[in-house]
C-alpha cells in the first residue's frame, strides 16, 4: 500500500509538470491552430535562465527566499520574452501561409534552440576563430580582440549537463506509514496549482482571456469585432512560455540536472497530454497532464520500467484512434 | 524573391562561419605535447567525450595521455621522433566518435588511435580503425564486444583494461563475500552497452554464488526522474542495489534513493569514477562501493610516482580514467619503440606482443583476444572521495 501511495505522490509531482507545459501547447493551438514544437525548448531555456540567474546571485552558497523569488521572476521574464520573440519572428510572417509551413518552422526553432545551446561558449568560439586566423597567418584587429574578452564564457552552455543549486534546504517527511514526501514536492504542487488557478481566472474572467477565446473560435471575426488579434496571439505565447518557465524551475529544484536537450522528452509528452485532454482546451491540458504523469509512474513502477517513455506515445496512438478530439475536446464539423 | 535570396546568402555565410568555429574548437591545441612541427612527428589521435554527460571521462583520459606524451618527449621521443597529440570531442555521442575516427585515420593520418572510454563509442570507432588499418587502443572500454565481435577478434583493436565478465564477477564476489549480502536489486541503463553487459555478468555470477536478484529495473541515460524504479525496488527490500551506470545518472539515483528513505549501499563499476560523482552525489553516495582499475591512495611507488607527476602537471588527483589513458599511451609508445615501423600492421603486431608491461594500473599483457588480464580494485566512497577497500585478482 505504501508503495502504491508513493507512486501516487511521484505521479502527482510528474503530472503537474506535464500539465504546466501542456497548457502552453494547448493555448497556442487554440488561438493559432499551430502546434508549437519549440515549446519544450522554451522550457529548457527557462531552466537555464534560472540556472544563470541563480549562479549570478550565488544561490549555491547562500540560498534565501528573496533570491529564489528573483530566480523565478527572472526566468519567467526571460521565457516570456523568448516566447514573444519566437512568435514575432518565426510564426507571424507565416500567418497567411499554409499551416504546414508554420509547423515545419516550429520544428526548426526547436532544433535551433537545442543545438544552439549545445555549441561551445561564445568566448571559446571566438578563440577558435582567432586560432583559425592565426593558423592562416592573420591577426585579429585590436578592437575585435577586445570584444573577445567580454564575450560570455559560459553561454551557450554546451552539451555538458549543469546542476541547479538547491534554492532552499530540503526537508523530508514520512507520512502515512512509509510514504516519503519532501518540502520540494509540497511547494512544487502548491505553486503549480496556484499558477493553474491563476490561468483559469485569466482565461475565463479577464478581458484578455475572453479575447483569447474569441480568437480561438474564429480569428477573422474576432478581428472584425475590434480585437487586436496579433497582440492577443503574442500575449498567448508569452503566457504559455511563462508557464513553461515555472514548470522548468519546479523540476530543476528537485531533479537538478539540466542540459540543452532536456526539453525534448517533456515537450513531446506534454504535447501528448494536451492532445489527450483535448487540444485547445485549458482544463483538458491540466487533466491530460495529470493522467499522463500517473500513467507513466504506474507503468514504470509496476511493469517493465523501460516502457516509461513508450507509454506516453502508446496513449497518443490510442487517443487518436479512439477519441481524436481528446477528453474535453469538441468534435467540430467542417462545412464544405 | 529578393529577401529570400538575401536570406540564402546569409545562411551560407553563417554556415561557413559556424563550420570554421566548430572544427578547430574541437581539437585541443597540443601546446605542451608537441615540439617542432616537423613532418617526422608521430601523431597520436585521441577521441573522448570532452563535453556531455561523461565529460570528465574524456578530460581525464586526455590529461593522462598528455602526461605520457610529455614524459616521452622529454626523454627525446620515440627513436628521436617527437610525439604530437590530436584530440577530438565526440560530445558523448557514438555517431560523432565514428566521424572523428574517420577524420583521424584518413585525414590526419595518425599512427595510433586512443579511445574511447565508453564501450558504446569504442564500438562505433572499432570498425573504422579496422577498415583503415590504424591500431586502436581503448584505455577503459570494458565491454568484450569492443575487441571481439561474433567470435572473431578485431585485427586492429586492443584494450589495456579488464573486461566486463571479470568486472561483473568482481562486484558479485565483493557483494557476496565482503558485504555478505544475499538480496540485490539491479538498476541498469538500458541504452548503454557497458551497463547492460556489466549488469548481465553481475547477475549471472551473483546467482551462481547463491544470491538472489530481487528486482531488475532499467532507466535511460539522461532521465531525471528515477523515483518510479526506485519505489519499486524499495518494495522488494534489497540489501544492496547494483547500479552499473555512468556517474551523472548514478549520483542522481543515489540522491533520489535517499529522498525516498532508502538506506541500502549502492554498488557499481568503473563508470562511477569521476570527481563529479562526489560533487553531485554528496552525502547520498557516501558508503557506496564501486569496482575500478586502480586506487589513487595505493601506496605502491609506481602508482605514487604517477599520482605526484599528474598532480604537479594538472593540479588534481588522477582518477582511474587518467591512469588508464596514461597506460594506454605508454603501451602504445613502448610498442612503437619495438616495432620496425611505428604505424600500421607492424605497430599492431608490436602491441599484440606486449608482455608484462609495468603499467600504473597493473602489469599489462595483451592476450590472444587483444585484452589485458588485470586485477580490479574495489573502493568505497568515504569523506567525499574514493578509499581503497580490496583487490580482486582474475
């Protein structure tokens, strides 16, 4: 029984992360009918942004609550800006093209982020370039060489994984006769719930949320009604990216290893969660994330653990075969 | 049309610049290791994971090789010829290792290929070495398939370390006889030849010695969450958990197992050997054990001389990978001195004839399978470092 309860706790912890990332997918699909494959990598950038800020604030040696909050807010800001930039430069120019074009661009942005972050640091690249020039017998002009010294030497981070410092002291409790819960689990669950509730309020109780839903029903008519469609779409991307940053920081606190391809798997699984819950539906993404988290944990714990990743994709295939609109999705008829 | 063409030109320029920056950055400038850039230089090629999840493997091995080269060059080189080093980073990816092997053997025309530490990457390099007739010595790959595939010994591939059937036996014997446990759970890396092989050999030997394997779980390298597998293992109550993986994952597994309240010691193999294991694992990995090629606190003079020389040159204590890199390079140079020609088939024959070479990690004799038969040590993680426990002879 304790083993089952422990699996429940673990599954809940996993599920909330998938739910937070899935929300980004679902909202963007709702307004743009685009599956933003780069979203998993926005999550990765959020983790690294948090890592760089935490290192700059020296969280490793002197953790404190204000610093943790600063790391959170900073990473959210960076991801929000990144989401805005991706939409502005990669998707908006293609808005009047066939949907396939944007999809392929999304995959391109995803690879750009993944492999861009695996490049050696800017300073190392600069030094290598200088080495090449010197090999040809040329010299770098003085002002350019001066720039070399100020280039960052830890960005891009390269493929070696980094370890996120612990923002606060870890406390473990044993409850219900053997189930291990830590304060990290509690905090991450609480933060995830707070953000999901906040998102529900934004989507259903604010003017922006109403505009977002209007754009997702019919963007052309919404534009005719006076809604600034481009601004709403940008705002949706920013919102989704902020949630991805939150998810990344919650993960990084308790599973501290971060590397440039850490967003690939969670991104794909969150996409499956969003489809499962009904892509375009906000409560669907939350429920889908939780269900996927639980399923993954139960399958990995009770059957062969190497099916852990496979179960997500098996669920995707099942959902598409049996109920393609997802749990909360509406079957929409297309008038020809 | 015009903006599209501009974009195409920009992309081409970017591509060219990126190619420039990546290639030279990938090879470590052999500043201390090379002397006059004469055409009469002997070139050693090294492929290692300088970045990626096993970054310390490549960096340590490279340092060991550099130390060996510098020591030989200081004594006048091999038959008067200075030795140079060309290192490529495979980022921990087998495809990159194969590409680097082709580049070293075909373009750079190295005399000998050293690498890789990880068996999966050595397996990618071995066919390239064979195809191009360049002898390859892997310093620390322990999977038997690296030198012998389908019953046939690869003609140009050698190793200077023990193999996993032996390493698995060492761990099983240690668990049974020294730790005196009878119930062990295994947590293996399912995508890694080394981990799968070692786990299988351990399993077979442990059962043969009368123990029981209560659970056999798996994970994928790079996973962040092991709690599902660990919770399942916890329910079966093993006395020891055998985790034959690489140090980054092992450190996280140790931490998460302690978070779940599991107190059993972990047992592992030479894939644990890294300073990062202690850094990341912290208190969680204390009291666990692993089998290794050598122990840096071994008082024998040969080892201590090496440790002191390495500390003087690099400022840190050499781990097993550095010692193996050093031995691999030394064996290669010893063979080059004996060979009629320090390249190709005559070098290959000289390496194959290596007998009783006094390496830092033990007496090295290359057998008919191109493997070395050497003892293994078991070390314990104590006080943030590895402490020698016992030696197991083959």
